[in-house]
C-alpha cells in the first residue's frame, strides 16, 4: 500500500506536534494568516491541520462538504494540498473566498483550492466536484472532512435545505447520510473520512448526536471506524463571559455543561 502521508517513521520523535492520543486538549485556536474565529460554527484550524498531516501528503485532494468561512481550504493552501469546499450560503462562501485570497502562501507545485456554492446533499453538486477533479487531472479524493451543523443548535439560515433547519433529529440524520453516500465513492480506497460533530440537549435530555452520526456513517458507506477523538471546547461563543450563569444552570438543572466534541475517523474499505 502506498504511503498516505509524509511522516518519516525513522525520525518519528521529531513529530512532537502531531497528536496521536484520542483526547485533544487544545487551549487556543490558531489565528495565523487568514484564520479568524468570528464565524459562529467554524472549527479550529488545528483540526484540518492535524488530519491532513496524518492522512494526506502534498498534492492530495481534500473535500470539505460544509466549508463555512474557509478554514479547511486555508489549511490546504498552507500545507500544499488541493481542496474543494462546498458551501450552501453564497454570503458565507464569499467570506471564505476573501480569506483564501488573503492567505499569502502558494504551493510551488500549483495546487488548487476551489469553492462550490451548492447543496452538498444533491447529486448535481457531486457532478461539480467530479468535474473539478477531472479539470485538474484527478479522479479521486484522499480525505473527506464533514463538519455539519450540530442539527439545530445554531441556525445558520432560513433555507429549508440547511441541515440546521431539519425538523427532527431523524430528518437531520437522513440528510447527513445522503452527504456521506454522495461522495464516498470519490474517496480513494484505504483513505479517510473525518466527521466533526457534537452532542446536544433537547428538552433537558442529552441527545447523543455524535453517536447517531457515527452509526449513520457506518450504515451509509463501506468504511471502518478507526478512532473516536474527543476534543475539548474552549472559548465557546455561546458561553463566553457567562461561565457563572452556565454553572448555576447546570447545578439547578442537574446536567453537565458541554466541554467536548467528537472527531470521528473512518477508513474506506
């Protein structure tokens, strides 16, 4: 099997910054270059950075099916990877494009980073992804990153096709499963799919959304589960400067405050 990364195992001690534990304690988000933390719902750049360095190499192609403000594509440009990002909302895609253009590093091998404004659930969008690959003499992806809305925790728009507007958890999971099914055949064999997701509360009940999503992936694609990574959540915008209030609510309501999310790692078989 060809190597899927650039790690030289003869010098493995030199990779101290590459995480290998299933618990990721990251104290502060990377704000270098074009990265900003102002878009509600974007993930920290260290997540795609770690995934790309472990599971891709220079020139590989990464697909992000919920691009948001462009974090994954910025990391692609920094690390010399090609990337395709799908974003439903034109105004957010414009922000992603602006930030990508601000990133000064360009890989000398001429990688590409392209944004598609479309619904990642639809087959027409898959055709656009396939066409981009073809235009760059590629036919497969080497990594898929899926960071969907955590159902209805944050409403990103009023559009019916927005997953944050799914009427029920079951409807959310059905739409999510279509995203997985849509692109998994474009993923090169033995390569990886990563899903970043968190749980939620509904009517004082913990909804294990991460585990529902994990089950949906395993039933929607020929993959095996490689890891469940738990990442700490710090400086959450919804809780910022309200720590005492949330602590009081937790004590009064008999629940625990969310401090983690999951990175679910699958390998195509």
